[in-house]
């Protein structure tokens, strides 16, 4: 591993790997959908979608022909905390393709017709999401946990606000790339003089940016709430969750082990209890993403609407169990094994390695953060995990999507359980 710095301040991390002559590059730019301006929610994702529609001296068609002609992959997408540009190619094609990364952020075309096309695609995606009960419940829970704050909307944005975002807004947003931090990670067989390749076509100009710093991110509501969405189906979708703590914060690792215990694999607590023992779940799991701010910790369950009361009661009992009863030492050992296994599986390819390091560095954490977590996880006890649950999960919110009768039954159970207080 080597750390270098591009002119202007962007940190460059090079991870040499033996094996196939493949190169993976990840350019992580701080400032995703959580940085969308009021009235322009969806701006980050709209901009990400048009970055690959022409840059430098290449039109959108010419850019696509170049990438596809090399059998490479180039994509750009915005998440809550950042925008990620990913390139995967044969090492022999790096000289042609690596210059695209900085050209996309420094010399994007941003043409009216291409912005309009991307906007229409995003609006169509939002429409499809409104027809998905799982997505409806998820978006509803997002609003319960974060309100109208930076994490309160899908990165795709809102229909009425997308319509107001013009080319000038995107140009202003693109001009700020790197000001809040950026990092570029390359993994695989890296060509010689890689810095010169990256800067090719920029007229020797530097890109002014800095390394991402550790900073406070958006916070959640921290209180219990309840919401329903009527959907005339035979399925009830339940999402029970709380806003917790950022990646790398105190107790975040304990929650990660609880996530492994509860939701990873067919031996996980929720799968066994809700699907195997009670036959309640079409689908069950735990969602706990890495975030710069307060990350959501969510149980999700899809069940038959005619068993709404039972499904709601069992899901709430599993949450309450976390607060009242520490997991056993045997369960902790299994969770640790799953955590180590996930880490190992996430480091198999150059793309995975580059992606993980870009995420960690983009959050202002050290390069060896994952290794430190592996060592620290082995020191945690069942009491540590219970303390984290009691501190961060005491006030969950419940989001439901399903038919009216099922919603009424589920709400009655929620009111009796006591979380609504």
C-alpha cells in the first residue's frame, strides 16, 4: 500500500495486488444526498447520473464507446454521504480510461437534453418505488427517524423538487466537488506513472480539494413514532428501527455484532424465531448501513396480512429482548465468526478492497480501520452489546404498509407494547 497526493490535495491510495491484470478505481466525493439544498432534493443523484454523459473532449456516446470498447465498467452514483465514481478495467487499458475519473468531476458536459433525460429516468424510478410496499414502508420509516433533515429523503429526491433542478444548479454543485473532501483508491495491477495518467487532459491544472475529515453528520429524532400506509395487498410490511450512531463511533461496533447475530444467515436470531419457529416471515432481516451521521438500525419483516397482530407482537418482542436480555457467550462467538467471515468475503476482489477503503477514508477514518475493528470486536462482551442496545435502541419507531384491517391490528399491538410512550 502506498499513499500519495495529487496536485491540489486529493489523497491517492495505491494497493498493489497480484493475480489477473485488473485495475479497480474508486473516487469518493464527500457530499451526497444529505447535502442537497432545500427545494432541490435529488440534486446529488441527478448530477451523479449525468457525469458519465460526456466529459472533457468526449461526448456521451464517445465516452460510452470508449468504456464499452475496452470491456470496462464505469458508473457513478450518489448515496446519503457521498458520490462514488467507480471504474473497473483491464490494467492494459488504464492509460485510456484512468483520465476519465478526474475529467468527469472537473470537465463534465452537463447538457440540457441529457439532464432532462436523467431526470425523467429518476422520476420513473420514484414512481416504481411508490408501487412497492417494502419501499413505501422504508421511506415512511426514514421520515419518522429523520423528519425533513438531511437523511429524511431518498437520494433520488422528490418529484416536485426534481422538476426545479436545472443545469446551472448542477454546474454549481459540480464546481464544489472536493471542497468537503475527496479520496481516490486504486487496487489491482497499477500502471507506472499513474499520477500522470490521472491528470492527463487537465491542462496541467490541479484539482483543489482535501482529504475527508472526521466530522459530525446528520442526527436522528431519537424518539419513538408510528406511521402507516394503506396498500390493498395480502401482505403486511413492518419496519421497526431507530437512528443510532455514525460509523466508527463508540458502540457502533457492538451494533455491528448485534446485526450479525440478528440478521446474518439462516442461523440468525430473527430468521429462526420469526420464520422457522413461528412461520411468520416471507422475508426478514436487519438493515444497518455505514453512515457519517446517525445510522438507522432496522428490523424488517414481510408477513401475511391475516397474521398482522402476531407478526407485530413477535417483532416487538425480539426488539424488547435486546434491551432486557444479553445474548449468550455462544451467540456472541457465532456473531464474531459471521463478522470475521463478512470481512473476509468483502476483501476478495480488487473492486471490493478499493470500495471498502474508499468508504472508510471518505468517512475520515484511518486506512486500517477494518483491521482495528476485527481486533476490537474480539474484546467485546455480551454486556457490552446489551449496553449498546439499551443506549441506542430504547426508542424505536414502527412503519407499516398493508391493508387497512392489518394496519389496525398491528397498531393495537404497538400501543399495548409501550414503545409508543
